[in-house]
């Protein structure tokens, strides 16, 4: 009996030993006056607990010897207790199974709805056959933008080149008007020279007298022609000057337009480059979002697979609940479940298992039950 009492107090001795060793380790890791005080207090508490336990042991043994053992009464109370407790356990297990099935079922439905939403948003699974098309959609969009915008830049460049050719022609026309201006000056000089010759001829005809009268008439007509030529040359000079002014104004305007068009073309090229760069960034962002969406979708799929543990738990709870009902029926009929039918009972329970986890647990429980039976008997 003394050995049994000491064995009953082994947990107390173990706790005291662990507490003392822990205090020593704390003091060893961080020595100081505070830890020293903690070590002394801990050792004092351990000593008091051991002393109190050893002092109570004889009294407990004496009290245990004085208590009569009424095994038959306990054996009569056990079936009554089981008859009332087992149905309660069965109801609790059934409620746990139903509530867990309902909650896990709703969670699986929510995850399935999220996966459907990912599919609708274009985040298909990695193994989907349309993955290549989805991955290349952004690249195709970028290539399409380049294909559509490149001809626009080329067309603008062609417009600029056409205006440059027009500007070159206008410069050549301006040079031609300069030549016409010089030609009108030459006509004016010829008219002035002719007029001077006509005056000299008239003077010589007047000096000759009657014989030079006809020559004087010719000289007068030549003088008139020289005046007409001078006036025509003057008008031509004014007209050429006017045309030259218009040409120079047009040439300056064309020069300014060419410069502005060059700037516009340069700005347009920069804008198009920026647009293509932004489209490229959007393509990269879209690709990153697609990859992350596939990762999240994969996590939800793994979550749904993990949530299938509810099926295994439900099967285990059903087996336990059925066996509790069976045990309650055995108790209510007065059969002794701790008799030789224990092995038969466990074998019958084993036939209801559907998973390896249940078989493993049954094997461990079998070993524990066998050891318990040997110790009990």
C-alpha cells in the first residue's frame, strides 16, 4: 500500500523536480539578485510542497484503509450511469458532425464560387489549354498598337517630306523672280540707251536739214518705242517685285510651317513612344496580375482539397456515434461489456472502418486495451 501511495505522488515529485531545474537554468542563464530571489523562493515552495505531500501520505493511507470498498454497488451504478450518459454523448457527437458538415459545406461552396469568379476574370488554372492565348494577349495588344501607330508616323514623315519638296520649289521660283527682276532692269537700260540714240539721231537729222527730215521721223518713232519699252520695263519690274515679295513671304511662311511640322512630328513620335511604353507597362502589370490570380486560385483549390477532411471526420464520428448507441443498448439489456465479449466487440467495430486512420487508431487502442486488461485482471 505504501508503494501504491508513492506511485500516486510521482506526478507531484516530477512537477517539483521540473520547477527546481527550471529555476536553476534561469539563474544560470541570467545570474542576478532578482533571479537569486526567484530561485530561493522556488526552492522553498518545492520543499514545502514535498513536505506537505509526505506528511499527508500516512493520513491518506489510513483513511483509505478505513473506507470500505463496495464493488458491487459501483458495478450497479456503472450501467445506470452509462445508460444515461451515452445518449447525451451520442447527441453531442451528432450535433458536432452536422454543424461541421454544414459549415465546411458552406465554406467549400464559397471557395468554389471564388474559383468560378477567378475563371470569369480570366485567371484560369495553370493546366488550362488556353493559357498560351491568355499569356500572349497583352503581347498581341502591344504589337497591334505598334502596327497601327507606325504607319501614322510614316504618313506624318511623308507629309513633312512633301512640304520640304514644295519649299524647295518655292525657293527655285524665288530665284527665278530674281532673274526676271534683273531682266527688267536690263530692258529699262536698253530703253534708256535707245532713247539716247534717238535723241542723238534727231539732233543729227536737224543738223542735215531737208535731207534729214525722214531720218528725224524715224528717230522720233524710235524714241517713242524706247519710252514704251521703258514704261513696259518699269511695269514689269514692279510686277516682278510684287511677285518676289509674295514669294518671299510664302517662303518664310513655308519655312516656319516646316519647322513647326518637324516639331509636331517629333512631339508626336515622343507621345507615341510614351503610349507604347505605357501599353507595355500595362501588359506587364496585366501579366503579373494574371500570374498572381492563378496563384490565389491554386491556393483556393488546395483549400478545397484540404477541406475534404470533413468527410473523414464525419465517417469517424458516425462510427463512434453508432458504437456508442450499440454500447448503450448493451448496457440497457444488462450485458457486461467488460466480459470476454470485449475482443468480439472490438472486432465488430473494426469492420465498420473505411479509412487507414481509423484502422491505425484501432490498432493503438487495441494494444492499449490489451495492456489494460492484463493489468486489470
